[in-house]
C-alpha cells in the first residue's frame, strides 16, 4: 500500500512557523494541533529563520495589483462633487 505525500501551501507553513516562533505552545502541541511531526515544524522554523533577511532585502516587496487608475478616481471625485453641489442647491 503506497502512502500519498501531503503538500502544504506557503500560507499554512507561515501560519505554523509564526505560532512556533511565538513559543506560546510547545512543538508537540502544535504538531498535534496541525497533524504534523515536531521535526517538520522545526525544519520549517529553521528555514524561515535562515531566510528571514530576504524579507528586508527587497526594496518594495508588496505590489498592489488591484490599484485603481488615478483617472478613474479623479472622474469619480468630479462626479461626486457635481452631485453634492446639485443636492446643496435643491436643499435651499
């Protein structure tokens, strides 16, 4: 009987490593909680500590993908200004 290998995503690994770094719970407790081996958590933690300088070495690591173009924003501001002026006149 062959056993399938579990693959973990980077979000899951980051979550487990952050909890391990906080040291609020032991590795054994975390291992039971996430159904992992303590050695696996230790190796992820060591890898994260080894590569943590890469987080600070990049100039701009976060790229905003859903940025709204400024033209659309200015158009919306103009539209809202017109509506606001219209409503002020109607209120008088």
